[in-house]
C-alpha cells in the first residue's frame, strides 16, 4: 500500500501536468487571437475593411483584448458602420481601466464623431487623446482633418505638419495634407505630398485617386487617367474611382467610355444622385434620349427639386416633341426660380407648340394667351436686368 507522501507527490505531479496543459492551451488560444489580429491589420492597411472586420471579430471571440476592439472600430468606421464603431470604442474604454493606450481609443472615437458631424465631441476626444499622450501623431492628423473640414486651413496645416514631424513614415499623413493643398488649389504641393505618400506605400489606392484629381486640375489628363486606372486596379469595387474617370472621359467628349464607367459605378452603388445625372448627360450626347430621360427621372427621385436635372429632362422632352411632359418640368422649374427669363421663354415656346397641335379653338387660344404672358415676363425680366 502506497504511503500518504507518495500519493501526495503523485497528486502534485498530476496537478502540475494539468496546469501545464491548461497553460499551453491558453497560450495557443492567445497566439490564435494574435494571429487573427495580425491578419486584420494586414487587411486594414490594404483597404480590405470587410476582411479586417472579420479577422478582428475572430480575435475578439477568442480573447476580448482592448486593442482588438479599437482596431475593429476603425474597420467599422471605414465601412460606414459608425454606431458599431462607437460601441467598440466605448467598450474598449471600459476594458482599459488603467488608461493604457487610451490616447488611441480617444483618437479613433474622435474620427467617429467627425464622421457623424459632431465636431464638438470630436474635438473633446482629441483633447483627451493628447492629454494621455501629447506626442501621439495620429491625434494631430485627426485634428487637422477636423480643421480642414471647417475650412480652417492654417490650423489644419499646423496639425498635419506636426503629425508628419512626429511620424515622417506615416504615408496617410502626407495624403491628408495633399488633400488640403488640393482644396486650396496649391497643386504643386499636393502633387509632392502624393508622390511621397506613394513612395512609402505604392499600393495606396486612395492616393493614386487623389493624385489623379490633382493631375486632372493641372490638365495633365494622360497622367490623370493612369492614376485613375491604377486606383481602380487596386480597388475595382470603388464606385467613386469609376465615376471620376467617367467624368474625365465625358469632359473630353469620349461619351461611350464615360457611359461605360458610369454604368460600372452605378452597378457598384446605385444610390448616388450624381451618377444618374451624369449618365443621363452621356446618354443624351449619344442620342439615347429615352435612356437619358430615365436617368434624369431616377436622379430626381433623390433630389426632386434639382433645377439642373429638371431642365435637362424638360429639354429632352421638348426635343422629342413630348410637349406636355416638357411643360410639366418647366412649370416645376419656374415654381422654384421665377427670375430666369430663359425659363419663361422656353415655356412660351412650348405653349406655342401645344397651340399649333390642337384643333380645339378654345384650347388653342388658351395656350396662345399663356405664351403671350410668358413672353411678356421675358421682356420685363430683361428690362430689369438692363436697368
């Protein structure tokens, strides 16, 4: 029969083995979470935000670590899921009792408030971020973004410069400063910042797109096309890139190529007013009048009182001799703008055409009277302009 000391030793040995097994399992579990987090980081910097969100979610399912929530919040922000991002930031702050790395979460939450248009809370969070770490470069960049949005360009430049001084390898900081220079029309400096950003990250689709915009403004269209093409290659599901290339094709009178790009953009995102309007213009120049009318009608679903769209559709109705539909559009336009003589002149012509088409003498006279009144308004408005 074994002695008590032998039994105790055996039990102790089994306990140690069991603890080692648990420790190994726990270590494997943590390593698995870290592995998913690294994959999320790689996806995020490559603009694959859905993929990044998925990896961070997997990491959180294994280990509810503060950093994983912060990183998933950043991915949610880029995906437009701002309230999910806000929830992750708030939960991260609860997990992070000792305040370690709070400068990061406050900066991320500031960007979320910025995207929600709550500038005061955004500025408050940046202030908190810099209180925790006054040398946190990202906080200066975010504050620069806020100032740029408010058109306080001098303050924005100071913050972007500070961010770059603290972290000269952060390619996105140069991109944000380039965007500011683009806004204020300093295209040479915008180009320099785009070039430097792309030296640091030659797969940065957003900066190829931005540099394309800069070249476009500088009328270096071949370079602009090259950059738009590269941006689309890197992110073929970005409707904005396709739409912008389409607008350049349109301005250069390459209407079929413009139409192709507008079709691609709408296939990716069919909820953008400008895309239907611009495709309507391309269809009109290609003499695809019914398709153009359909596009203008779709655009008006988003913005029913847009005079530019109503006028273009009204003109197409007029040119295709659909005078009743044209009249309806011009009535709507004049209800919105009663000071434009051209509008009354065209409506007067529509009344004349309708008068010529009817055999009913009373209706013919009614339209002629309306036409006369509109032409009188034209004369009055023109005389007022000459005074």
